[in-house]
């Protein structure tokens, strides 16, 4: 008999703890801001506990259920923790811990009156995301999902006195509710076919009942499309992504890290729960994987191309999130294609790589959003072109951000490289597929993945090089200073998570394998999971291998030797000379590369991905200025025409309103006659 609670009980305790702390902290902070740091550290302790609960659920997998009185008549609250939810609980708890520790230092810069409400929203946001991962019926899932949407909206509009913040919040709320309607439709179609052999008293809206339903192929396709678009609206699936680059940059940096690093993954969780969990692999068609993997590849390319053209570091990171979610969707589509076409090993590897990239993205994107917040706060500007030279003034945080940049760029031995390399290994199994079109689709997805990864490295060279290197470009950058101790600890926590994920891929895949087995009934090759910590062998014996530890050791050996050997065997000693000033005696910030100069070749080569407007100055002007604006083409070709259409329909509907009761009675009578006629002929 053990005295320790099982993982689900631990997770439910954290859920209640975060909910209670939200209310308690709100009232305590209204009395005095001195409670801020202790309260945030208590929330972080809850994050550590939740991560340990998720890890426990992966190492000793079990399908745990709890029924709590409440909810609707005949439908109490159902909670469940299985390997899929355990994995995402580990992601949530691990990443949230670093963000909360960071917030203990960062939130001191917020105006005191905003601190209580921000703490309340943050704690409720964490609790609602955890509730989404633990819900085991459609009603409870939607309650937590809508709570998450509303609280995240409140986080986005923290600085609601600015018009652009209010507009971004409204757009986010609109897209969130659009997605919620589609998710409700998916649950409705799942629950509309009540399975036989249902336990007495078990509602059709529980996930257990939905998982036993047997929809026809057409209904299954409808469920899958509703889930893909509904959760895709939250994840940033193109063309439903327009809220993401607007909302993330205007939110405070800890909120941006929670939104991009964690909330987007709840959408990935929801899609996997509905498609592989409730529908089940047997109701998926291999042909559905092709549009998903191509859409993911296009998302990855589109996101990083637009990231390359941004000068706002947080907007750059927001578009980069579209790229990384695209990589995850590419892996999910590839898994559906492989598994349903009779190649389970390659499919498991693709799905495992997607899950690996999801947790990787949670850590390095949270780290980079926090790093972007320190850059903006220290320099007093959100324009990369007015930063520069921050590494000398912020060495500790600068090194941590550099680590995050290496990870997100997909460079070895970073954790981003591991998941992208695994996904590429799965893509290279296209030769086992029957049919030229299927093989071509997979190879096209692989090409998009490689191109997006290469451009990602270019984009983050721009992000780090312009922001941290060179000489200061403004007075604010000259006066920049290192961040507080809690901020450094929070960023270091996330960097430590990136290092563990980079150096222990086999151990991580063992946990992911329990998720794969629970979703599909099959596992990764035994030789992959038993290869030890030194070598990663995704598809033995013919597949490639990778050793992050040996690569890191080799780099650690060669880098010092690169500076030592020339001094020993060189013909002359080193000399220190001034930096070449391109023919000018005095260097100025204008001689350095700008954010626009990095994006210029991208604008020309991939012009079809952008909507560019150029303003040529009049030569007669005293100080002529050339202006170039780059816009997401989805606004011009989709959203603005749709907005004008709705405006026209609203104006047309306005003519119905006359203010005369006799006319309204005629409308009612005509509607009644129409309905009676329709029912008569049905």
C-alpha cells in the first residue's frame, strides 16, 4: 500500500491549488505588492509537481479515471489521465515553471494596479489549460476550453488602453470562438451515433462513449475536418493564423510565452485526442494525411518567410510559431499516411517526432519570448533596428538567448535538431509507399521541412546578430542593463530543459513511446528504445544514427583547439587591430546590417508569399524617405473581402427593421407558413 497519490490525484490537486491561488493571490496583491514573488514561486512549485505527475504517468503508464459530482444532470465531471494527457501535463508543468519564476522579476515593471489582475489571469490560464488536458467528457472539455480562451484574451489585452491591443484581442477572441464552434460540431457528430453496449448511466458525451462510436466514412471525415479546423484555429493553421502575429506581440512577455509555448500545444493535444483517441486509427483514411502534411509544410515555409521580414522581435517569434506548428502538423499528416497505408514503424516515428517537437518548442520558444521581453524592456524599444550591442550589457541573459536561438534553428546538438532530424528520417521512408503521388507528396513535405529549417537559421541569425551583437543603435540600447535574478533563473530553467531534451533523446522517446502505444497500439522498434543514452537509432538497422553527447564533446574539444593551436604552431603572434570601418574612420550604427537588409533577398525570391506596397518619395522633398510595407496576403485576399461581404449583408438586413409592429407581424406570419410548408413535405 502506497501513501503517495496516483498521478491523476496529484494533477487534480495542482488544478485546485492553481484555482485557489488565483483568488487568494488577487486579494493579497490588492493589499500589497510584496506578496508577488512568493505567490509566483508557489505557482511555480505547482508547475514542478504537475511535471512530476506527467512524468510519473509516462514512466508507469496507466489509464486513470475520476468522476466528480457536478456538471449537467446525468453528466457529472469526468477526469482522465492517460499517457497522452501525461505527456502534455509534463510539457505544461515544465515550461510554466520557468515562465512563472521569470515573472517574479519581470512583473515588478508592471504598474502596481495591474499586478493583481495579471496574477489572477495567469493562474486561471494555467488551471484552464490543465483542465483541458484532464477533461474526459465533451461538456467539461468545452468549459475549460472556453475558460482558457477568455482568460487568454484577458492576458492579451493587459494594456487595453492601446487601440492596437484592443483590436488584436478582438481578433483573437473572434477566431477562438469560431474554432470552438467547429470543435463542438466534431463532438456533436461523435456523440450522435450512440454505441451499443454502453455502460448504464454513461452519457454519450463522455470520451469513453465517443471512442466506442462507429461513424461511417463520410461522418468520420466530417469529424476530422471539424477537429482539424477547430483546433487549427487555436494552433495558427493557415489561413486561420492571422490572430497569432497580432496577439502575441502586444501581450506582456510572460503571457506571450504561455500563449505560444504552451497554449498552442493544447490545440495539438485536442487534435490528437479527437483523431487518434476518439475516432481511432481505424477510422482514419491514409489519404487524409496528404493534405495535412502538405498544409504543415506550407505553414512551416510561410511562417519562417514572414518571420524573416519582421523587425519586432516578438512578432518575429510569433511568425516562427506558425513555422513550428507547421512542422508538428507535417508529422501528424505523415503519421496518418504511413500508419493507414501499412507502414506502422515509419508512422510511429513521424508521430513521435511531432510530439518531440511539441515539447521542444514549448521550452525554446518560451525561452526566446522571455528573452525578447528582456531585450525590449532593457532597451526601451521593440524595434531590432534600434537595439544592438546588448550582449556586452546583458551577458548572462544574452548567452541563454543564444542557446535558445541554436535550438530553434535546428542546429546540432540542440533539441530542435533532434525532432526535425527524426521527422526527416521518417520522411525518407517514402520509398516504401505504393504510388508515385504519395511518394511525391512525402518528399515535397520533406523538402519544405529542410527549406524552412535552413531559413529558420537565417532568421535567428538576424534576430540575435542585430539585437545582441554590433554596437548600440540607440541611446536606449546604450543604457541597457542585465535582468533581475528571478528572470535569469527562469530563463536558465528553460535552457536546462532544452539541454536535457537535446542530450537524452532515447529516454524522451521511451516516454513518447507509451503515448504512441496508447494511441495506435504499436510502438517504436525495440532496438531504438534499448540503444542506451549514447546513440539514437530511429530506424535500425538500415537507418542513420546520431549521438548528441559525442557531437557536443567533439565541439567542446575542437572549439578551444581552434584558438590554441594557431598560437602554438603559428608563425607570428596575434595582433589586435581596430575593426575595419569600410573606408570610414569613424564607425556609426548606420554602417551595420539592418533587419530590412536581411529580408531583402527573401522579399525578391519569395515575392508571391507577400503583399508589398512601396512608396517612392518625391525627389523634390527636403528629406525624402522610401517606405515599404509588407503584409500577410490573407488579409487582402480573404479577410477584407469577407468583412466587406458581412458589412453588405448587415446593411441589407438593416432594411428589414422598419419599426412598425404590423410589418413584424407579417414577417412572423410568413415564417410560420414557410415552416409549416417545409414540415408538410418532409
